[in-house]
């Protein structure tokens, strides 16, 4: 009998199919290059959803976790920064790592130019209601960490406008988001995600600030995916308090792009839909608040966020408006989106008002189907082409305007098209 919350998602390659596996199966996997797992655990409803719908799209079930996971990264390119990017990032993490030295935690080199940190949940005071909504709990914990360690807010390098960025990647806190599998190899660097033990800061060398923990790989995977005998809440003094009030500026930073509403000043995250970011940044919306709220809620549900997380984010957005919607109006919009399952394409009249020609999705609109292609739809189209002898080519002109070519695709082509040459 599989226990509640004992399912994980696994896939080979970032665009691969998500496969639901129980914890014991996750630990016994033959780890390969570019492997991924979900960041959160699920109950059997995730397997039922995939069996019924053929994929994870639209899943809005509960999420569970044993750890609060943090992803630290930098926009600085090591090749142009003399190899100092990761050292500068590590230095920003030292105060946090120092505070955790006496406690259980698991620190990983990500395989590229960042780090992952797993903090057991028994070290954190939090509302037990969050046990079924680990996406929201994790996002709130990331906000708490940025509040307590403000140096992290400017340790992620600078954007194109020279504005310092946070090194804490909060985009990972989506329901079905996948995360690099421990010990798997990064496709673009050939380095593996490996555990490191912080032994104290050495300003002359970050390599001398860490050592390799004396732990067998199987034991570490067991600790991550199927921990045994983890202390219960209250048995050990808490290190962090999730009930602590977080300044609104920190909360907004994790959900809303910073800066004025003009395109020239707005910070668009990689791969983000510009219309969504612009909607989130606009403060005055006379006559459009309900319409925009409807599209924001729909977008987040499409991304796989659970209703609790969507509710929290839409409330935060509403509080930034000069004339916020009433709570009962927000609840009505939420119920409407959940029950009616709206779809708003790039040709939606409201989205068009916030459209940007520099958006990565601007040139990928399918004029015939009125749909934006993503990894799942491209994968299905490729499989169709590989199995249907009557279909001999993939017409890229329908996907990318000006790219007037066709070709008979293979799986290598798809990997490049979907993920790009530096995906992973």
C-alpha cells in the first residue's frame, strides 16, 4: 500500500515525459545524464491524472515535502568573469551556511554555476495546514530566507538594465516543476549535481570551504526521497519561523517583476510571457481588474500551480492595485476559472493590449489552431510524424514566422527546438 504523498515525478531530459514513481523506485533508478525529478511529493491522484489525461497538464492536487529546498543561481557568466561568478555567489551564502553548520541540512553543487540547499522541515516552525500545500510553504520559506539574509537579494548578478537581481530562484515553486536529479550530469557542462559539506568559509578558496561528505550515493538518495525517522515538529528547537511577518517588498519581489510598467524598464524573467508580467506590474486598471485577474488566475492554473498558491499570489497582486478588488470578487473569479477551465490564447483581446513584440512567444503563435506551442505539444507532433507514414515533414514556418523551411525531424531536432542549445 503506497502511503499518502509517496509519489514523485521523474523524467529523462527536461522535455521528457513525467513518469510517476514511488519513493523506492526513485532511489533505484539508473541515474543518467540530464535526469530530473519533481521538487515535491504527490499522492496517488498524480498517477490517476496522468493515466486519464496522458500528461501532467492541468494537475492541481496536493503537494507534500520533507525539505524546504532553495535554488541559488547567478546570471553572471563565468567565462567573462574570470571564473569568479560561483565564488561570489558562494560568499553570499556563507551567513546562511554558518547558521546551519550545527544542524542537519544538505548542500549540493547544481552542476552548472549554482547550489541547491535542502533544509529539513522539522527545523522550521510553520502552520501544519501547509503540509498539503508544500508549493506555497516552500515559496514562503524562500521569502523568509531573503528577508533574513538580505545579501542574497543582490547576489544573482545584474539584469540588462544594471539592476541587481536576487540569487534565489523562486520560479521552481510550481506544482509539477522538475528539478535536477541528485548525481545526474548537466548537459551543457558535463558536471554532475553532487553533495558538498560546508566546513567553514575560506576567503582564499571556496573549494577549501567545502569537502565531499562521506556518504554512499544510495544512502543519500534514500535521505532525499524517502527519509526515515525524521523528528516531528517541536521535538527540536526551530531555526526558522515561517510565521514571521515578511516585508511586502520581499513578497512582491518573488512574484512580481520589479520596476515601472514600461517595457523599457521592466524585468522579464527568462521564458516568461510578457503580457502576464505587464499585467502583474500595472497598478491602475480602470474597468479591467476583473478581466485581468481572470487571465492571471488562468495562466497560473495552466502552469500547474495548485489553487492555494494561486489564491495567495492573486491576493498579493490585488493588494498592489490602486483600487483593489473586493475579496468576494477575487473568490468569484477563482471559482469561475477552476470550474470553467478557461483558455486564453495569445489572440485574446485583453492579452493583446499587453502584448510585446520582444516576448519569446510572440513568434510561436499557430495561426491555424490559435495556440502557443510548448514542449508537450511539440513532442506529440513529433511522435505523430514518426509514426504516421503520411506525414513526412514538420512545417516550421507555422511555428516561427520567416523560417520558411521544412524537414523530416528526428529526436535530436526536437531536443534542440524545444529546449534550445543550452537547455537543462
